[in-house]
């Protein structure tokens, strides 16, 4: 075990959120990098789930055109290694989106297998997946990498429909932690 380590901002935000909202769970930080960033157990430490946490800066404020500023809360960009995703031992992946302009924090919490399937259906078999997640002010979440500008505007305006790119069901869905909190 290394005597000193740090956690990144996303891990801190996820751990803090869990501790603040779920009083009957324990949050653990592994002592070495195993592909699991946080372990969450019930109070008796008899059941646990593992989390891989991904954090990205908000691209909305630095790279998005004016027509996207008002309707969107945050836009994140992640590079995901398909092999690491395929071999991930984490139960869930958590993507942290901090919206700087509106001071929001959103979490996209997906089962690892579901994330693998969803990203494969969107991006095919690319070894390195570039994934963009956008959160709207209407509390919708979309994977937008590779979309045409017209579709991006439909997302911003709230009238886009594509079941394969809709990540809303996992937006701020803390159900796995709530089950441990019971």
C-alpha cells in the first residue's frame, strides 16, 4: 500500500454526495488502483457495490455556441478505452457533470454492462470511444458525439428523440446506493 494518495474531484463529489444523502452506508476508497474508485457498503458491511468514477470539465462554457448556453446545464467529454470498459470489475460507472455557469452537478450512474452495450450501439467497435454527455435544463441526458448540428439543436430545444442516445434514465439515479441505505 502506498502511504500517500489522492482522489480526483469526481471521486470526491460522488463520495460527498453519497455521504450527505445516504446516512446508512459506508464509502470506501481503495488503497491501490484496481479500476474501482469507490466502494459503497451497507452499514453492516455485508453488501457492497463498486463504482468507477469519471469526471470531466464543463465544455459548455468554453466550447459551445450561444444557442446552447441557456438550454443546457453541462456538457462533458470522456475518452473511454473499450478494453478497460470490457474488463472493468466495477458494478457501475458514474459520470460527473459539473455545470459551471449554472452551478449544477449531475451524475449519470450506469451498470457497467449497460454502458458497454449502449456505447457499442452508438460508436461501434472503436478501440477508443469519445463520448459526449449533455444534460439539459429539462433534466434530460443525451450522448451526442457524432450528431449533426440539427440534432444537437433538437436536443437543446427539447424535441430530440432517439432511444439509443437517451441516457436520461440513469441521470441522478441513485437507486443502487438507496438499496444499500435501507
